[in-house]
């Protein structure tokens, strides 16, 4: 995939002539100052190192950088970790670029050993452009010259090197090899995007489109990101359409274009792109959801309000809790609506579920009898008796468990014993479980503890005397050591009735995914929020703290003239079984 894989004089002249049509001669010569009289020789195929677009993170320029060419050999001990060499392209927040090697290339096996030895190699890029001869001398000091250009470009991206320095390296590559490999052009492009060099981005695009019929997704990510942040942002929309012809655009592609439209107050276009990405099952980041509220601040329009209300309902449906910065954007947008008379206040909701600001009673976390019975039937059908259940247990074991439960119903609390036993790792596991059972058994609650058979063997973690004492306070069912107990936990809890709670730190995402329709998944989450008891070690680590399940539902909710939005202080990338205690109350006066 080298840019000039055809080395004939006529072919190279034709390509250079095409470049000149859109690139000034001086700039074309600066990038491709190759003599037309290319010697007839076997060319080195630098496409061994063909990369998509992601290999290192851009960092500020190193003020201590030097353009002095070292006279002694570079030490291979000069290593610096470079994440992403063998990772897929990552979705990152705006302003940070990651690059990883993910594209197959010819003779991959031959070069893999070289790359594995040097995947952490680091070189200091020069501060000023070098002549070809100077680059040659610098390359000679490098112990693995076959990856010198690769490593140098990675370092330039990391140090945010000046564009003219990178161009001088491309000049060296072109004169040395008679071509410029695809992956090096992409790395040069990354540097241009990093620095907002719009004209350079356009030029690289034109060159790559002449040479390559189809670009890889990583290159498109860079082109769209770079152009969407410029005054030529509409070209990013054109490239998005180009991507659609060959592949499904990435979330980054859409979000870059959405932000570009939003920055230019074209909110209808932004929401069209948003809905399009949802239809492609691309999950939007909180960053882009927040951007909609930021860009819409102070704007009029009933349709715009409807769209933004829709985002809030999306948060509700997916049990997403905005972080504090996102919450503030929501508050400021409401308060900026012309003539809306909305006012937002931060508050904590009491256990009763009554908002202290507006006195509104939040939705009950309980399901109706009809909803509960429907959910129980669906879980037994789709989750417990589904195709995945007996990969985690045997039919005989689960039948024995069902009989065990039916003979002892109902329980008040079902405990994932192994999960609780690891709450304080420095203590014996049986002590952790013993403390939890003692706390939860208060008030004569009927407990069922789900354990494993290895708990019955007298060991350093499981003392037989403590286990016997616990069994006087709770019913125990000991499954095989290879079994997974989530299915047991769900069955026992649901069979015990609406009042029964359960204790585990698992989020039960896999089980929700087994449910076949969105309404049932919604009921499952609502039931979970109202029945899962959260626990954690106390601040001093001396005892376990249990937080009762909320009697009100902890999701975004509205009455039309009020909105209540639970939020967290910090961004959490992963789902959590913990629900926030802080709320934004918004009223329309």
C-alpha cells in the first residue's frame, strides 16, 4: 500500500502532476522532492508496518527537545511505554488522539519479531527541519533502521513537533525509498489534526484519494475529526457520507459531525445525525449528550425542546446517571429557555422519596402485582430456563435447588455469600460473611445464603465453627464450586414475593440482556433498583455498611412542569449497581 508502489518514471510523473493540481508546486516539491530518474532497484516494502490510525497519545511539546544529531548509537534501553501498538482504535474525548496498529500487512510474521522487540523504543525528535543527509546520519545511529521512520513519527505526535519538521522527514522518506507508505501519511495526518492544520489535512486527503480508492476507518476518523473542528466542517459531512458507502461509520465519526453542526447552531442537522447513529446501534457518549444542552442554550423552538427532553428520557430508559458537569449543563439549558421560567436546585431526596425543594413525591420503586408477576414469568422463561442457564449449573443441581427453596419459602433477604465474603479482602472470608449475616438477621429476617461447597471444608478462609454458627441464623444452599449463583439468587428472590430483597455487588447485566423485550428489561431494572441492597466496608474498614434499597425509583422522571434528575459527582464509565443520592430538581414557575 505504498503511496508510489508503481515505480516507473511515467507513473510517478503522472501522480506528481495530479498533486500539483491541488498542491502548490513549492509544497509538492517539499513533500515529494524525488528525482524522476529513480534507479531500477528492488524497492523496500515499508507496508510491513501498515497501521490504521492509532498508536500513541498526543502530549505537549517537550521544551527540552533538541535538534542535535547524536554521535553515538542510540541505546535500546531508552524505552518509553507506548500504549496502543496492538490495540484496536479507541474512542477518545475531543482533543486527544490515540493510534494503534490493527491493519494486517504483507510479511507480517517476518516483521512481528522486530516490532515486538522495539514496541517501546523511544527517540527524541529534532526541534527544527533536517536535511536529507542529516536524517540519514540520525537513522544510522538507530539500532533498528527498518522501523526508524515509524518510531520517529510516533515521537513527533507525542511531542507535538512542528509540521515543517515532519515534512522534512517525509522528504527524507520519499528520497530514500521513492515512495511514502500509507501508514506514514496517516501519522503525518494525525499530527496535522492535532495542530488544527486544515489546509494540510485537505492536501493529505486529496493525495490519499488519488492513490487509494478506499481509505481505512482510522484515516477517515482523523479526516472527519480534523475538518469538523475547522471552518471547512461541512466537508466532514461529505466524508461521513463517503464512509457510509463502504462501512458503518464509527461513533467518533458521528459525534465529530454532531459537534460541528452544534457549534454552528444547526441543531436540526445535529439531531438528525444523532438519531441516525442510534439507528445503527451506536451508543452515544455522555460528552455528546452534554454537548446538545450546551449548544442549545438560549435557543427557542418547541421541536428543539422536544429533542432535548428526549435525551433526558433516554437517560431514564437506560439508567444513565449524568456526572456533575453534565448536570450543570442540563440546569443551565433549562434556565436559559426564553420565556420558560425554569429554575433548578440541587438537593438530596429523603428516604420517603419526597423532594424537599418542590414537595413532589418521586415514583415508587415497587412494581404492581401485574408487573411483578409478568417479570417473574419472563425471568424464569428467558433467563433461568434459557439456553445459557445450564452452562453454569446442571439440571439436577438446579432441580434440587428449586425443591430446597419451595420447602422453605418465603425468604426476606437472599445473599450472594461468595460475593459478600470478599468485601474486606484482608479478613477471613467466613468472618466477612458472618458479620453480614449478623447484621441482616436483626429483626428476625429470614435469610437465604447462597454458598459453594468449598465453604464446608475447614480451611484458613472457612472455619468450620464459624460456618456452623452462621447456619443457625440463616438457611444455606451450597452449590458446586463451578456453578454460578446469579440464577439461584434471582429465582429464590422472585419466588419469595415482592417484599424480598437481595444482596450482591453484581450489576446483573448479562441477565438483563437475556430478556427479550425492552419493557421487560425496563421492569427488571426498576425491580433491581428497588430490591438490591448495597453494601460496602465502612470508612475505617472495621465493619460492613448496608444501605437499604430505595423505596422511590432512582431514575430521571418528570411530571411535565417538574424534572428530577439523579446525578453523580464524577464520571463513571462502567455501569454500577450503586445509585446516586444527589438530585437536580427543576421546576417551571
